[in-house]
C-alpha cells in the first residue's frame, strides 16, 4: 500500500524526500487492480491504482506476460465508465503496457469508437493510443480517419494526429508519406501548435530529398508562418539549407535565405529573435558585416530582466568570441555589468567572454573584477575562468606578472583537487611557453607545496621543479623548499623530494656537495622507499665515495625517459627467481600488454594449454615459440590487440591477433564454436593475399578439433620485406569439417561435412609496426634526439567534426602513445598540439609532435614534426600519414 503524503516540518533539518509512492510493491498493486472488475466502478479509486501501475512501469519494474495480460484485460473493462479523468488514465496505461498483436484487437473497437466520438478529448487521446499500439495492417484501416484528424478544426485533435505521424515515420514511413497534402494544409493552420507540429512532420517526410527541403524553405520563408515555435523550426531548416548549399558567400548576389534570417531579428517574439541571431552566428564563413545585426540584438538581450535571455545571449557571444573576438568587443561594457549577476552561470560566461575579447590595456581592470568574483562561484566555474586566464596570458605574454600573481593568489585559497590541478597546470604551461615567467612561476609553485594537501599535486610539482629548476639563474633558492618536503610530508611526497634533490645535484655542479649532505640525512628516514632512493642517488652521484659513471650516464639515468611499462616491470620482477645472475632490466618487454580474447559468450570454463587464449605479451611469445615452424622467426616485435572478424551472436566467433616479426607476420585466429550440437575438426583459415602483393604465405597450422564453447587457435604465417612497415589487405574464409554431436551422450558422428564461413577482411597497417611506449618527459626526450633526424611537413585533413576527431584519427593511424595528456582537446579549441612517442620496428625510438589548427570553419590543417634515431624512420612516419 502507498504511504500517505506526509507534510514536511519547515523546521526539520532532515533532507529526506517524501513520496506518495513510498513503499509501493508490485504484488500489492496487482491485488488492488482487481477493483477494475467491480460491478460498480469507483472512478477515483481506479485512477489511483492506474497511477501506481504507471509509477511501477516508469521505475523499470518488469511485468510478466501473464501479469501484463491480466492487467490489460481488466483495464479494457474501464471503457464503460464515462468519467473523463479515468478515461485519460486508461489511455495512458494501455500505451505503457504495449499489448501484443492478438491483444490489440480486444481494445481496437473501443478506441476507434472514441476516435469518432463527439468528445474532442476522447478523439485526441484515442488517436495517440491507436498509433502507438497498432501495426501496419491496422494502420491502413484507420488511415482515412487520421487524414481527417490532421485537418480537423480542433487544434488538440490535429496536433495529436500530427505527432502520431512523426512517431509512425519510424515504422511505417510509406503510409505517412501519403499524408503530405493534408500535412501541407495543416501548415497553414491558425493554431500555433498545429503549425509547429505540421512543419516538423512535413520536414521529416522530405528530409532525404535535399531539393524538396530547399523548396519547402523557399515557399515558407515568404511569410506564411505565424507560430513562433514553427518560426524557430523554419530558422533551423533554413540554416541547414544554407550550410548544405554553401550559400553564405557575400558575393553571391541575391541571398533570400540569409535575408530571411536577418528579417527574423525584427520579429516580435524573443525566442524567434534569439534563434535567428544564433543561426547567423553559426553560419560557415560568416563575415563581420553579417554578424553585426545579430550581435546588436544579443547585446540588447544582455540587459534583459529575464535571466534566461541574458544567459542565452552571453553564451552565444561566448562562442562567437572564439572565432570573431573583435565583433564582440562592442558588448564588453554590457558584459562587465553581468559579472555581478546573481546567476553565477551568466557571470562566469561573461567573464570568460571578456577574457577572450579584452585587449592588453584592460587586463588589469579585469583582474580586479574577477578577484572579488571568484569567491562566490563553484569550483567547476572557477576552472573555466582559470583556463580563460591561461589563454589570455599566452595571448598577451607581457602581462604575465599580473596574471601569474592572480593564479598564485587563488592557488592559496580553498578549493578542490580539480580546481587546484587546473591552476597548477596553467602555471606550468605559462612557465614552459613564456621564458620570463619561469622564475616567478617556480617560486609560486614552491610556496604552494608548503601547504598543499594533495599528494598527487605535490609529487607532480616536485617532478617539474627537478626538470626546470636547475635551468634557472639561481637554482639554490629552490633547494630549501624541496628539502622541507622531506621533513614535513607523507612518505610518497618525501620520496619524490629525494628524487628532485638528486636531479639538482646532477645538473648543478656547485650544489652537489650540499645535496650530498641532504641525501645522507635522508638515509635515516623511517620509510623504506625514501631510504632506498637516497642510497641509490648517493651511489649514482658518487656521494658515498664510490666510483661513478660519466655525467652523461648520470643525467640519462635521472632525466631520461623510462620506456618500460610499469606493469611489465612488476610482472618480470615477480617472476624473477633469485640466483647468481642479476636481474636484467633489458629483458623486460617494452610492449604494452595486449588484451585477452574477447569471448562472445560468458563461460565458467577456463581452458588451458594450446587451446587457451593467451592473456599477456609473454604468453603470446611462449605460445609462438612452442610451435617449431615459428621458432626461427625470432622474437615478436609486437602483438596487436584482437581484431574481431565476426559479428556478435553469430554461429562462430573469430578474432585475430597480428604478431609482427622483423621479416614475418603471423596471424593467430582465435576461434569459438557457439553451437552445442556441433564439433568442428580440421579448422583452418584460408587467407587471400591478392591485395597484399608484398606478402607471401609460408606456413599454415590448422586446429585439429574445436568443441563447443572451448577457444582454440589456428595460425597462418606470411613473409614480408625486412624491417619495412609493409601494409596490405587480406580476405579470410574459415574452413572446417562439421560433425553432429548427440546432446545426450556428447558423442560426435563419425562422418562430417565440409563447410566454410566468410570472415571479415583484415588489414596490416603502419600502426602495427609501432609500439606504444611513453616517455616521462617529452621535452627532454625531444631535445635529446636533436634536429638532425627531424622531418617536418604540413597536411590538410579536410572537413572534420572537431579538432578532437582529427587528433583521435591521426593518433589511431600512427598507433603511438600520447604523452602528458595531450590527446585531450579542450572544448571549443581552434588549435591544439598533441605529443606522441613510440618504438618503430627495429627498436628505433620515435617522437612525434602534431600541431592541429582549424583552417576555415571545419577544415583541419596539421603540421607533423618527427624525430627519431633513424632518418628513414622519420620518413616512414610521414609516409604512413600521407597514405592514410
């Protein structure tokens, strides 16, 4: 039973929510539904029970077939009641129950009777329900009534028919398309909502015919639309036609579509004015002259008394400022007044827009206004402001002092991790990109870690200090801040501080004796990690009196990139058995671990031996070495993640792992038989390499037996040119002998039938020859490569949905490891730099710097810079991009 609605005490501090449906259970409600069968119907009681049933359905409660059928038949008896409220509830529950085809017949006659009733409420709702539960056969029987309803004088009935038509387009498009004449007549209706729904349906009917849509827009822009809602729709359709036709060129002469948008700026409805202004600002290649009228009306909205108008205007101007900042500068005075707006979303957008459009002389004034504003907004808005300030500083580097001071001041205030990380990231970027800001920026970071409560931020700052601090004019002033962390922080930060001290000792000869003293003090720390690091660095730097390696070796050890995946190192250390032979770090695989076979069906069986899919790179290597024919291929350079060759829920599940060797490629086909009544024998994949001319097949290993639901492997090996990223496309056919299995005994028939199964094509691409290997400090790794092997070129990537899509596409094409989080593109950016690292076949390290920029509205241009240990590899990377 439902609990009574309890009035909440105003003085009660508890924030619990009270619900009239609290405690409702399906069983109890189904018992209550018997009230539908009473001879004397209680309309109010029946409405309450239907409400509970609707609540359960909308909460995701599932009804069995029997339960749903019983409720449905009980509900149909309520058609005998004349109560309007109950009848509306009956319509709702029938729609939600979605009865089956044989049950629909029971209620069809009642609904068709209501559809022809004199009561408009009955007619409108009956149309909605019939169109929801009917199929194509019944729809043809009631099509005549629906056409009449579309042009009905009652707007409620007409709208119900039109909205039903929009839904029916998904399932019975051909029938709905026959209503075009009636829908066109409804577009001329005086009722605002009918005109809106009619236009939406008419556009959907014609949406696949570009010429028809253009004619529709042309005819309607001449002034036949009066409904503001329909006008907004028409503006959107007009923008679509302009985009598709490219008709936004100022030199094209007569431009009726653009003129229509401009005329809508003078409409009496605010929503139409805003929709037109927004449409103009989003036109491809829009000029400043075309923007002016739209900016003017948006400027008027900035001073509106309605918060929704102010928000809409400032958000649109914020987007315009990214591409046309000068066009928005006339609104700056109005936006400055919005900084104190009670709606913090409006205030945040106003500030970030001002930061994008402001000039160098206005920076100081803006900083004063923002200082008072920051304490009143949530962290998520503060992050947006911080990112805008960072962009402003990069735009006006001479103003770095005031902007850096501002970032430093808010860094010391209260705030969450994400907010503080955004500030620290901004300071780090400014230090890297503005040389004059390095000294002050590093000091600000040093002051922050004195009180930093976030371990991750403290360790990252210490790492950054170890890289940049020794390059400053006076590195010694940072040592005190770093050593204080050894005494005042947790073990993780103390260990990071020890590493940073060692980097100062290695990079600055004059500090080395002082660093030795500090590191020796760390030998008495109570944490093993801190003591071990201190011992290691004293030994490396020669602080314990031992012979040290060359300065270059020491700096490579401390500052060089660590190109071994930590998970692989951990696994190798766990498997290492103590012996006289020391652990060899060069034996640790550099490749990122491949994923295990993705099983198409859940199974509790755990197959072992050759039939079990390997789950790590080491397991793949052991499996390949166990096959004598592959033993002379050497060690595999890379094993790809599994590539699916079949769709889900098919008879046979097959994926393939590409094992790349110096002169060979081995395809490992992982197969699963998903049919319990079949046993497959002599399973092999026939590979057609006619589209991979540089590959020649040298060996194929079939799978003797493939029982139900047990994975197994078959292999095909190809020879290829040595050390080259040879690409090719392969078609695959799975061939086998099928034997029927007796489900009772599990025995297979002696005789089988040969059969085959077409698989998806497989490609070997350039990315297959590159390992994803990260570097801890990209800048140091890049500079250590030197410019001698650098190859630079520019590419046009054509139209793209966004910069993020372009970055993702090129990253996947190269198959390299993104560094320092540069694979993430900030929202609304018009340029971005992505850093990639990897190892090319032949164990050649390669680094890539990708610089993306929007060349026009959607076209993306890219500058590709490659450095590697071999000039030929740099050229090969460019060839992969050029051919991709």
